[in-house]
C-alpha cells in the first residue's frame, strides 16, 4: 500500500509539472493551489537562488573560499562610500543593501584606488583580482577596472539628482562584479544595490514573487531618499535581476528600464544551470517547474513599462541566446514596422563579451571594459537626460 502511495505521489508531482507556458495580461503572481503544486513549491522555494547560482549558498561559500571573497567585496564597496541600508517591506521581509552617494564616491576614488591596488596585488587575493578584471598598469580607479577613458560624469547635465537601482544576478550585491555598480557611479548617479530577501542577511524567502517586490520596494526607497520622481530613476537588472527589474519598472511608472543580459522568461534559460549530463533528461521538468513557481515573465511585462527601455545583449552570451530578440518583439507589440525600426536603434544594443566574464570561462572580458559598448550606453543615457 505504501509503495502505491509513493508512486501516486510521484505521478501527481510530475503531472502537475507538465510544461504549459502561462500567458498573463496583467502583473499578478499565481500562487500554487493543488496539493502537489504546494508540495513542490515548499520543497524548492528556499533554495531557488542556490541552484541558480551556487555562490548564494552559505555552505558552498565556506567550502570553496567564496565567503572570504564576499567579505572582501563588502569591504571594497564600503570603501567606495557604500552606506549599509535595510528596507522593511509591507509583507514583513527585510532587504539588505547599500546606497552610494556620487559625491562621496568622487572624494574617495583616489584613496580607494591606492589601497586596493596594493591589496589585490597580494598573492592571497589573486582570485579576487581576476574576478574584478583589474589592470595593475593603471593610474586611476576607472583605468584600474579597465573602464574606457571616454566615460564622463553627467553631473553638469542635470541639476536634479539621478538615481539607479542595481539588481544583481545571484541575489548578492557583493558577488564579485563591482563594475556593475561602478558603471553608474562613475557617471555621477546615486546608486542603490540590494540583496534579495533571504540572502545575506535579509529575512524572507527569495522566491520570484518576493524578489520582484524587493525591487519595487527598493525603487520607492531610492525615490524618497534622493527626492526625485520615477522619471529620474533607472532600474537596471542583470541576468536573474532582469525579472525583478521589469516588474519594478511596471509598478514604478516612468522609471527607465535597463535589462543587462536578461531573459524573456526564466523558464527559457533555467536548464542552462544543469550539468550537461542532466540537461536534456530534465530540461522539460526544469522548464515546467520554473514556469509554475519562478516565472519572471518579462515578455508579458515589458510592454507595460511606460518609461524608456534598453535591452543589452552580449555577443558571446550562450546562456541568453535569442532572449534579446524575444524581449524586443514583446516590447514592440502592436507597433508598426517603422516604429519597430526606430525602437531598435534606441532600445537594443549589442555589446562585447559573454554572460559572466573571462574569470568564469567567457572568451573575452566583460562588456564594461569595451569602449564601443560603453559609448552605446552613453548615447542611451544622454537621450534620457534630454527629457
């Protein structure tokens, strides 16, 4: 009898995960209803970000030595002028993050450069130096991180404050990619970067609904803090962060949305995180599981964004292959051919590099170091500043 019960339970579990893409016309979160759906959701919701990006697991962080690197990343951001913040949401979750004032950053640049050039030259910090993609033959903080000389601050172009909300890939802002934040700090923007709820050390469960609400709450916090309308705020989501970013841009009407190597739907790319031997065996199951519980349907949300949108596609990004096109088609819904052509020039740029950077196995360094890519971003930002 017990064996029959187990077989029935497995059947219910798998049958509830038959892959059926769900289309939505509004921004809503679908909660699991059946017994099997609730069972799967409870079993998978806590480690969601762990299997997407193992570095979010505290145990793995300690075993691999990443925990020390995380602490170094935190110290680096504090030296840049990062102010620790905590945002309590209406649902009772707590978001941990950092706020960066561009004026403080500007005053600290030189000292930070001198200190960290010495630190990262030490053999024990070799791994972090590789992750940061630093250039020891530099003479300033921007050149230390291999940013092109063409980058200029926009401070003089607009008297009112400009803010950027940076939403990271793995849920952890100290994830060894300071260029993500420096991209906007060097240009004179106020920046807020958050850890999603339930990730170092926030309270709550980092499921797709919670992380999306985190982005919305953080955007409202930034709006209040710099006393600016959503029209003067950019929401930038990288990789996994493109899901929460798109949701927040819909909820915070008027904000600009930048999707940095993002996806159209999470279920389109979830199988890439599986080992090759399991990829094809479990791809349908993985897609079904993610579509039901961790959907992030960016293609359903993106045409509801009222502010400007920029889709960034990396040339050698095997993880997000084809996703930029899907996002763009969703953005162009109900537009004429001429309108689509005009939008393509202003809302989609292809940059150099892959999904992560050379340390993680990409053939080239991340796109932040490429001058042509940075000029394309500058052109988009200048267009925003005109309005």
